[in-house]
């Protein structure tokens, strides 16, 4: 091919053919126009305080992001939201899969909105991933609540470390409160350590159980009954009512195994049928009585401050441990020391001292 | 008074008056001879391994000492004792005051010595001081065991920090084992966090309870039933037997509230009367069955290694926290940050980050 021939190549015959869409300047302008505006922390906060749900969602996404820039922005928003937060009632709800948590939250949340409440539903589920189908992930199970203008539903932040997920949820609570939600429901599954984390971020902890035989009492996660301020026996309808009443007696007996709570509140057992919307009002009555009692005896505020202190100390401890155990040299030395302990050649205390001295010298 | 007069002062008339005892050279030599010899770590260890109780007591005193030199020597002894340790059965015993712990341990320990066992009894009671009368402090309550050549009783190390007391007890266990004690009983009171500490240093955990009405079930420390491998209802004699049998049913029900233990062992409830030496053999039978089962399924050794790992990690965590929170600047800043959190001006997480950054810059 000669230079002369070049100009007659078909490849240069573009007359009448428009640029492909993606390089079309007009189209790019159109896409940019449609794209979400990157609001500043200040602007996002202002929108959240006005109750803008889109702004709230975006801020929670920033909280959940792994991107340090996003997290910095999220921190600035939370800082600004703080003075508008903390005025809500925070309710933890747990129960094993199959107990009807989604149906219950849908019924309970909808009922609360009829009382004029604004309800935000969050979840703590460290094991959840998009593919595994996290709790609340399938919003179709809460259709009525999803479409309710006074409700906001957000699935669990993903992540395998409970500490991280719990922190994100704590921060999401602040954002929801700043957006005007006065009732925050935190859902968690009835397995693992997540109940303890949820218990330490709510004012009231509700355990959902099923009516059933004595078998039902087995398999209760250690310590969960102890954390409960109330146990609601769900699906107490139709042929189930008799069993539910029996279960109520059993659970009342179980609750008596524990000493008086610091709140001064005596945990209650109640029956409900989320499906038939029965007994839901009773649970709210209970909860209101709890809030009134603990606000008047000072426990409510005291408890929140204790929770704050717990999270502060917890975060420091976690970070100190991470700093320590993330040293490559410490990792190697820890494995060696554990082997020596197992071989009965050193004590756990001497091994710990060795590792602490090693880290100090690093 | 003139210089001349000085020599006739009665103060100089000492002829015929011997030196006071304390400056009498012969008496000093006598005291020195009586004084305990300061054996080296090597010599003390050799004596311990031969089963010398005096040497064992001295080594435990070194472990308990606040003097760093003593502790250094103690560490050297423990290190030398390690290869002779770990072959015992470690039993934790707890129960509220009044349940008859001393009488039970006296009966149980004496029974074990009739089986040819060598029994060491230690205690964990962080709140004990000499004046307050620590558990086991009053050895007269265990007269038979105290005078038994195959038993060794040692009151709780003093100190307010559970971590320190627990560590000293763990180290005393090693020393007792090296001295040939094949059964170690660790007593603790039924209050506070000390049960958890004891639970993490024993193979088998026994809860002593009293026969009684439903009231008895109240006031059970949270989580203690859960830790128990067996519950022995003491004072099950005379008019008490019926109530004790009822209590057995109640406790069996309570035990069923908890899921299967990792050991594969189903906790048992049994009756006894320590005073009448009844049912004591049953408890040893139970315990032997537990040891056989957990040794054959591998849990016994696995559990000990998990305990070692727990103590190693626990010690590191404690020390890291101490290092951190002992900085004067951190103390001041922590108080400030907590106040800001309480005033809703910062979050626990932001406060924690601030403190961590502050410490890193120190």
C-alpha cells in the first residue's frame, strides 16, 4: 500500500455515520445530567435533617463503603448529624430463622406508623452477603412497610467482622435519627454473637419465639433469654394457641431463673400473631411501659451512656489488638509460643510477656 | 555538767549488765540459724518435685509476692516445674456462701485421699484480704483435711484485680502438680466474675446448691448454671430430702435450657450431704465418667490447649489496655472524650480514634 492509496481506503469513509453513542458528546452530557450529584457533607447533612430519604440512603452507603475517602465524608456527616440524633426509641428484635421475624417487623412497623411514628428498620447480620440473601435483603417480604412513606428499611451492611458491621449499624442509627425517625428497629438473626452487639445498641430487646413443645426451649442461644426485656411467642393463632399458652408458662419459668435486671424492669412474656396482626398493640404497650419506667428511674439515659462507653472502650481494645497482632513478627512469634505452650515448655503468662516485650522492641 | 563529771554518770555504770538480746552476738547467730534458708530456684524446684510441702508453700509465696525479685525467682521455678506438671485433674467448685463449700471440700477431699489421691485445694477470691477472712482463710473449718498428709490447702492469693489473682492461682496449680498432687480443687465464691476465671482453669466445674423452694432458683448468678458440668444439691439429708429431690427436678429442667456442650457431656444433677458424707462417692463417679469421656473424645486435651490460648491472649489484651490507659495524657483525654460523647458532641467511634491517634503520637 502506498501513501497515495491511503486516502481511498474504505476505513476513511465515515461521512454520514454518527459517532457511536458512548463517544457522542451530546449523549455524555445527557448521562452526566442524569448521574447523581455528588453532594458535599454539609449539603447531604442538610438534606438528611430535612428528612430526605435519598440523602439518608446515600449517607448510609458512605458509612458502609470500604473507600477511606467515603468514610471520611461519612464521619463528617455523622458529626453534623449528632445534635439531631438520640431522640428515638431503639428496639432490638431477634429470633431464629422461621420464627417469622419479617412478618412480625412488617406488622409491628406498620402498626407503629398508624400511631404517627416514623420507623427505620436496620439489620445486623455479619455473615450476610448479597448472594447469600441477607436478612431484610429480600424487601419483598415486607411489601407494606417498603411502600409506607413513614418507614425506611435498610439491609445489613456486609462484612464478616461483627465489630465492623456493628459500628456501621450504630452510625446508621444516628443518621436515621437525624432524618427524623423516632423508632429504630434493629433486626438480627438468632445465631452467633450478633445479639450481644445488638443488645448493646438498643434500649429494649425483644426475643421472638414460636409456640411449641418442650423441644422449643432447647437450642435457645446461651444468654439470649437473659438479655430479653420481653419474649413474644409468635404464630399464636388457630390450633397453635394452646401450645403458645403452654410456652408462655415455660418461658415465664425460664425468666425467673435470672436475677432482677439493673433496669428494674421485670421481663414479660406475651403472645402474638404477626400474620393476623394480633397482640401487636400489646407489645407496643409493654414497650411504652418499659420506656416510661426506665426514663423515670434514670436507667434509660444511664444505659445509653454505658453503651457509649462500652463502644468507645471496645473500639480501643479492638484497635490495640489489631495493631499488635498485625505485626508479621508477632504473628510468627505467636505461633511459636503457642506451640511451646502446647508442648508444656512455657506458660501462657511467660509467652504473653515474651510477645509483649518483642512488640515493644519493634 | 563538766567533762570531769561525765565518767561518774550512772549511764556509764554498765558493768554486769549484759547487752540487750537484740545486740547479743550469740542470740543473733541463734536467730539466723533458725531463719529459713533462702534456697535457690533450682534447689526449691528439686525439693518441690520430691514432694516437699514446705518448698511448695515457699514457692507459692514467691508467686504471690509483689516484690519483682521474688516474682523473677518464682518464674524460674515454674519454668523448671512445667515438665512435671499438667498430669492432674483440675476441679472447680463454686456456690454461694452458706451452701457448705468448706464442709463439702473437706468431705470430698478426704474421700479422694482414701482412694489414694493427693489433693491440693486452692481458692480464687479477688476480694479477700487477711482481715476480711478469705475463703479457706479459716483452715480450722477443714480440720481433717488440714491434718491429712495427702492434702495441701492454700488460701486465696490476695489482691483486688481478678486478673492478678487468677494468674497466681494458675501458677500455683503448676507448682502443686509438680509436687505430685494429682487432684487440684479450686474453690471460688458464688459471686462476681471469679467463676468465669476458675471455669477457664479447670477440667470440670461443679456447682453446689441448696435444697429449697423455687426461691432457690432465683439469684443464681448469670451464666453459672451454663458453666456447670454437674450440680450437687448439698444438705440433702433429714427433713431436707424431699425439697432436695424437687430441686433436682427444677435444676434438671434449667439445664435443659442450654444447648449441648462442646465436651459432648450432659451436665448432671446429684444429691449429697457433705456433713453426713453421703453422695460424695457419686460425685467422684460422675467426675471420673466425665474425665474418661472427654479424654477419649479428645475434648480434655483440646480444652486445656484452648484454656492456655485464652490465658495467653487475655494477658496480652490486659497488658495492652494497661499500657494504653496508664498514660496520664490518655487518662485526661479519655475523661474529656467521654464527656463529649455524653453531650452528644462526638461518637464513641470518633472518640476512640482520637484517643488511639493521640497515644500513637506520644
